[in-house]
C-alpha cells in the first residue's frame, strides 16, 4: 500500500535540510542535502506509519497543505512510502 504525506523541508544554516511532517508532529529527520533528506524522510515516514499499523492506530488523513515556517521549500514536497 502506498502512503503520501506532506513533508516540510527547511534548509539548515550549516547545510543540509531538516524535515518535519505536519500530520506526524512527533516525527522529524534531517539530511546532508536535499536528496539525502528525501531518503531520510521516506525512512522516517515509513517507520511512523509502520508503528501506527502495528499498534492498530488510525493514520491521519493526509493534509494537502499546511502552514510552513519561513524558509521552507516551496512548493510543498510530498513523501511517498510503500508498506
């Protein structure tokens, strides 16, 4: 099954990107560059979805857009994972 959730990718002052998910505020990650941040985001998202499914917790309905802080990449980036 494929899941798509909004990820906010924000450049760090020292390089790389921080990533957070409005639908899963407890889950965040980072990467050395945008490609690495995308890989790390997919892994983090996969882990939180897997945890929800294993513990029979409902997954949130994916947001199509969410307020972002200044500096977040636009347009929004959706992260997809298969479970």
